[in-house]
């Protein structure tokens, strides 16, 4: 029983280390850009800004 407990503890520690990025980039960070600025909009002319329904006077 003690061996099973130690094995589960080691597996949990390994999964935690993987999630924190100890073995490289964390899975949650894959596909994210490291640049500070967001990417440029592909078609900025398609965006239309219309007046809102609720305007304060």
C-alpha cells in the first residue's frame, strides 16, 4: 500500500511539473505569441463603428 501511495505521489508531482513548464513550455502556453503587441488586424476596413443605443446626454 505504501508503494502505491508513493507512486501516485510521484505521478502527481510529475504532472504538476509538466503543467508548470519545468520540462519546457507549459501546455497552456502552446500557441501563444511571446510578442508584447497583438497581431495586426487582417481586414481593418471591414470594421464599422456605429452609434450605440444608449447614449448619455
